[in-house]
C-alpha cells in the first residue's frame, strides 16, 4: 500500500520515528504498537527502523522497539525474522525494561512460528535465574507462548520451571509457574509425575491464584491420556 493511501495519522507516525527528539520518537513508537494491534500492514515499512532502534542508546526507544516488533511478529513473524539475533542479545541488556520486552517479543514471535526462534530458547531459559522477578515472569510467558505449539521443546527444561514454582515472587512468578506445567502436561503427562507432589502442595498456598493455577495444571496432567 502506497504511503499516500495510508491514514494521515499513520503517515505522521512514520515521519516522527525519524525525529531528533527522543520523546517524540517514543510517542511515535507507542502509536506504532497501537497500529500493529489493528493491522501490522499499516506500519510494515517501519520495520527496518524498528530493527535499527533495538540497539539504540536510549532504553525507552529500545524497549518500545522490542514491543512493536513483538506485536507485529505475533501476526507476521517472518516480517521481523531478521531482528531475532538482536532481540536475543537484548535479553541480557542492563536495563530491566529492555530485557523484559526482548524476551516478550521472542515469545510472541515464537507463538506464531516456533521454528524461527528455536535456537534462541536456551538463551531465554538462562534468564529464569535473573535477579528481577519481572524478567523471570517474562521467561515463563515466552515459554508458554512457544509451548502452545511445541510443548516437547521444553521437556528438558522442567527442572528450571520446577524451581520457579518456589519463586519468592508471588504476584508474578509463582502465580504463573504452574501454567507451563499445564501446557506441557496436556501432551506429555508422563514426564510430569515427579512434579506432582510440588504442584499438590501449591493447592495449600496462601495465594488464591497460585492455588487456582496449580489446580488447573494438575487437572490437565491427570486428565491427559497416557502415551
């Protein structure tokens, strides 16, 4: 679609991505994310700019670019495939927001087309040891997205997920950790027998959502047919 055929707001947003003021660029990136939710085709031509922004010195521009590419990638993963190496580097970024959004973006892209990010999964899993709970939570969410279509890829990572069941962070990590067991358990219940006692103990957790997610995981495992 030619630029002249696009809504004026989209044209202005694409123009503002090249503004010298980082605050203007950030506002434009927020709009790119919004347009991507509606129709990634509207801002397809911005992808090279988003890719270049991934390693930007301004963390706000960097993490927003991760966010935008992840939003595009869940619908059109091939369009953003050339950005995957940079995204994989950013999961070790010194700024929390960049690490989180880079992991999130990889998970979104991997949900739609898992084979594109398969080689980056070990790097994602390494961040399960990150000191920041938000990063550990993002690892779980990314793995869940990918596991929806490729649960078998994470069977060897079950000990990592098991440690997250005991995570000190309740609001994010411990609430989310049972979900990956629920997803894997639907197709590989026999692999989760060693983790049933821990999930059953979570039924007595002080947090209601932890209990609910543990219950859902156990139900998924026990109701799945054995191979």
